[in-house]
């Protein structure tokens, strides 16, 4: 049974929309987390929390063949999360 490439692309586009929405929500929460950490005098990086997240991501991965890719993606997400938590990295503040 041949699958139409356009149908597969449409499904990927729909998933991409969901992913972008979820990542944008996560990014906003990271910015807010940065404010809380700054106000509380806490460091941006919490290695214990990052280790916990990476373990959970690995455990949530349903297919072993996808685990390495998901771990790589999450390493980048965590890197961006730390960047967003730094007050000097606020694009609006930099532009002003």
C-alpha cells in the first residue's frame, strides 16, 4: 500500500504546529522562571533538575531508536531554557 507523500507532509505540518505551540509555552515559562530565580538569588543552572529532566525524557521515549534523537533535542531545549532565564538575554531589553 503506497502512502501519499503529501498526506505524510500534512501530518508532519500539523505536528509541527503543536510542537511550536508547546515550545513557545515552555519558553515563556522559562523566562518567568528566570525572573523568579533572579529575585530569589538562585543560579540559572540547576544540574540536578536537568539530570531529572533528561532521565524522564529517556524513560518517556517509546522507541529505543528515537531515544538518542530526543536526548539531543532536549539538550538543545535545556540550553535555550538557560539562555532565556538570563535577564540580559531578553530580546526586548537588548533592542531598547
